[in-house]
C-alpha cells in the first residue's frame, strides 16, 4: 500500500526553496540575541565586606581620643614646615651622593681590573648587609675610634666637631644608598646590547666617551624607574636620622607632640607631610619615565591630563548616545 501524492508537483521545488547552489535569501532581519550577563556574586560580597571594614575603621578614628583640630592647626606650623624642608634637603643630597657613587661603583664592578671590581663588591656587600640604623649610629659615634680627623696640612679638627648631625645623616643615608644604586646602574648598563659598544669603538670612540654618549643614555630607561622608587623610599628612610638628633620632620613633630601632649596628632601631621612629598615626586617620576621611554615605545603612555580629557570625552559621548 502506497501513500497518495500529487504527481504533478513531484520534483518541482516550492516557491520559497532557492535553486541548488544559491544562498537562501532572508525574508526579514535576524532575531536579536538575548545575552544574559553572568552574575558575579562574589564581587558584590567582597565589595560589601571591604566597605564595611572601611566604615568601621573610619568610625574608630572618628570616635577615638584624637583632637583633629590640633592636626589642622599644627599642619602648617613654622617648625613643622622647617622640619619638612630639612627632610627634603637631606633626602635630595643623600640621593645625589648615592647616584654619583652608585654609577662609579657600577663601572668598577664591570671593570676587568680585579682590584677595582673586588673593592666595589666588598663595598656593596657591607652597606647592603648592615641596617641603615646601625650605620647612622656608627657615624654618630665615630669619635670613639678616631678622636681627631687629621688629613695632614689639608684639614685637622676634632671628630665631634666634624660629625655634626647633618654630616652623620648625609653620610649614613648617602653611602648606604650608593650600594643599592650601584646594583641598579649595573643592571641598566648590562641591559644595553654589546653591539652598541662594539659599533662605537669601531667609529673610533674611546671607552669613556662610549659610556657617556652611547651606553648610559640607553641605560637610563632601565635605571630611572627603580631610582624614582629609591628616592621615594629615601624620603621615608630619612626619618631614621632622628637617632643622630638631626632636626628633620619626624623629630620636629615629636618635639611639639611631647611638649603639647598631642603625640598622636603630631604623628598624623608628619604622615600627611610624608604623603604629600611622596605623591609629588611620584608624579615627577612618571613624567621622567615617560621622557626616557621615547626611544623604545611607539606610543608614549598618556599623561594624567590626557587621561582626564579622554575620560571626559567618553562620558560626553555616552551621555549624547
């Protein structure tokens, strides 16, 4: 028994069916895809927990026995500002001393002379292996070993007069920083391809001129970022010179706090000034890194103002849409 069918329409394709080999035509627009976003419940939970902890911390400080008016009154006190200026001064001078000695020690480490390379290694080994606090105390008590500084006909004086608090702070911070800067500079010099040195020697340039004109400018791209971090760290490490009675920011605020019985309030004042100084120099570090990245990056990273303008433009485009 067979099914009945219309023989006249057998083998004839329907009107909606396209001929073989042709792409079927759509009769209307495709249906919109309904995308269901994935819900990240863990993000919401973690955000709520963090905000709750932050609220508890703010509430604890708000209800604590802290005279916030004293913080505002002492923030621009002349003694505090003078201490911040001395902190900035000793940090800059110590960093300059550390960079100059660091470059010299890095060149000595890379030298083929075994004496200079060994002396540089021993210097770095000692100053990196002992705490800054101990080094400051050693410079402060140097008169116990050398009562008189005798340089022959050049200079002669009592060591207690030579090792002032400022000199102890400068030597303690600067010589310690030189050990770290030596390793940073050595890494930057080794990052420059040896072909650059060979090409400069083939052009008849001396070793010193090659180092000054070819190698060091290219190594700055590697040296600048950690150097900026070292300077920011130096601003904070300078608080250790409190032990050698140098009247920097921490000592200035501590003296005011102990005399006015507002110890915690003055510590907040010192923290605010440290945050301001480190934030300002962080901006300088960013622009310095951007400057030395010109030879290695096709497109420089945007500046802070460029980022702000880009975000404002995106916001206007979204609001217009």
